[in-house]
């Protein structure tokens, strides 16, 4: 399966009556849909390849009309991306300046001391995670995050949604009104475990020398 969807391919997460999954899988191809995976007991992922513009909406409407009792709701699928929060007091120019200054900071200015459960004492004893591999089974990991990219092992990573060994970026569906901390939960957990230390970003994982493996198991 491709890492990125082609322009004429659309995916939809369908909330369904849990007893109807086999019925929908059997008849989906009649409407041009291909079953991809089951996300939960009552949520399944279907894919539609469009031959003409605006064909997806009609096919989706026809599919729902044919199974009004089986299909409860539909949410378009998309990949989640890392976003920066911009407050009312933050203009795009100020945000760019702040990010630029952050990149220029010396690693000597990283926010030491690190206040935690005697974490610096543990590091001094050599417990930094070196030689340890940690798998994070969650919503996926932003593999290009500056705090994580150095410690990521992509070859061992896997997405149970896309059945792909290398693309574990978090995913979401449009219709769920969620906060960023829902889809980036896996990235946050990975940062707590093995965020790089001394890279000019004010954070460090408790095992900053450990290797991270992402296992994307849900939206």
C-alpha cells in the first residue's frame, strides 16, 4: 500500500452496526468501495477510486442509501500533520522569528537542570537507554520531529492501519472535533521516552539514547 494516497483515491471511516460488517464488505464493491481494515468493532475503513471528478459523493450517497440501517456515519480520512499553535497575540512573522531563534540556541542553554525523579543522577550512573529499543504502540509517531528523528528505527516500525512497515505518521478523520493532543499522543509518549538531549530544544527523554520503534495501532 502506498505511503500517500493518490489524488483520485479517497478513504472513509464508516461507523456501522457492528453486526453488519460482513454484509457491507460483500456489497461494497458494487458501489466502487474496497474494504481496507477494521479499526474498531463498529468502525471500518473503505477506499474509493474516482474515475471522474465529484464521483465520490454520489457513490458514497448511493452506498449509504442502500444500507441506511447499517451505516451510521461517515468521516473522510486524512493524514495528520504536526501543527504549531498560533494564539491571538502571535502573528505569523513573530512565530517564524521565534522558531528561528529556537533553532539558533546553543545546546548549552537547554533547560538544565532536569527536574524529575532524580533523573540526572540516573543518567550519571549510565542509565541513558543506550542499547535499549522501545516500541510505542499508539496513534503513530511524527517520524521527522526534531526531538525524535535521531532515535527512530523505521525498519522495525509498522502501521497496523495501512499495513505498512515504514509510514507511521498519525492519522485522523475530519468529523471528529479533536484537539491536537489526541492524534499526537504517540509522538508525545515517544518524546517522554527518548527525546534527543542537547539538540537545542528544551526537552530530553528519560532514556534519550534509546531506540524508538513506532507501532501505529489507531487513529
